[in-house]
């Protein structure tokens, strides 16, 4: 039974360690996540709502945090993210991917609904299928009622799939695609990007060695997000430009209208959220301090 992998897990948030025996007779929703993933972040309001609605009726939600990036191995970082997101259900740190392998999982996010008999009764990979997932929960609990109402906004707002034409783009060497050798932001083709300044590009991350470096991306989407981390000591100030101008009312949650922001924690930063008609535009972020670490662009 896949839940038996919980028995060897020792690091938990929001709960004492849970075991397969202790969960016997409960319905368990295993929610595989990594906290900087935009696709998981957009599911959080729904999982939180199911936890609140059904925990007294036999459902246990377990967040299985399987880290994608190095900084997501850090307990303090995961704890801070859970607090900021208002996640109150149990979270187990699956840093060695033992629970991940027990479920034969391959995705972030992914949910597996384990019935009271210990067998997987339902699963879904990625975003969406929220009503289908909740109905599966209700069937396992013997509940028949309206699904919960969820207000997903801010960073959790669903992507505008009709206008989303830019893909997830990693900056580290191991998964990098469409990097342009031309450092001029204005010369980029759609979905191509470039680095300007002294960057050290590793397997997972590009690290800025001196202040004044920049990243540019020609995109087509409502939102621009970028997973960033500061150096070990201190924060990193930055400015954002859209087609060479301050973003104004197209600024994201982590940027003001003039384009100014600060990388203070390792996480996903929402840098652009457009309110006007979507068209190809050039995004550019310039870092005013050294040490910025850039991992992956995502769009919405």
C-alpha cells in the first residue's frame, strides 16, 4: 500500500508524524507539491477548502513536499511558505522522494485519493478537474452535496489559457531552451530569452556575479513569474520593464507600478499581471545588487 511510505518519514509540519496504521479507516488525499511551482500554487485554495470542508467527516489531507530546487530542501523555507499560504493541513517533507516513488508519481502537482481500504481510488495530475476531484472525495466519504465555493485570486488565479503562448522556461544548463546569444532585449524572437552581464550558469540556476545584470524574455501571456532566490546574506533589489517602460497597471504582486521590487526569500515572484489585451511583449528584469539566483520562468 503506498501510504506505508509515510511510516519512514520523520519531518512533518502542522502535525505529529502520521502513519499508515494511524490513518487506517480514513480517506487520505495525498497532494504532491513543491512550493515554488506555479501549477501547485494555483491548486492551493481548492485543497485548503477540501481540508476545511471534510476533515471532520473522515478526510485527511497530506501535503507531500517533494523539492524541485535546492532551496526547497530547507525546512525553514518550506515552513515559511506554508505559513504565508495559510496551509494548515499536515505536510511531510519527502526530500528523498520515497513517498513519491511509492505512489509511482511523476508530476507536480498531483493528487492521489486513497480510500479507507488503503488503495488509490482516484488520481489527477496538474491543475484543474477540481469538481471531479471533490466528487471523488465525496464518494469515498459517502457525502452527496454541493461542492465548496473557492475564490482563487492573486498568485492562485487560474492561467488565462486562451492567451497563454509562452512555455515554462528553465535557466539552468540541464533544462535550458531557447536562450539567445544576442544580449539585446529588443532583438528577441517570441519565447526566446537572454542574459546580460556576468552570470554563472549552473545545472539548475543562473547566478549573477555583479550588480547590473539583466534577463530579458519575449513572451505572450497575461502573467510573468520567475523563481528567484537572494544570496545567503542580504536581499537583491530589481527593476522590471515591459517594452522598455515601467509596468504601471501591468505590475505583478511582487512589483510596484514603477517596476521596483526586492528578492528577499527563495520563491516564485509574480512580476507581471496584464489587465489589457494580451499581445507579444518584451519583459526585462535588471538586478541592482549581485547574487541574484534565477531558476525558471512560468507564465499564466
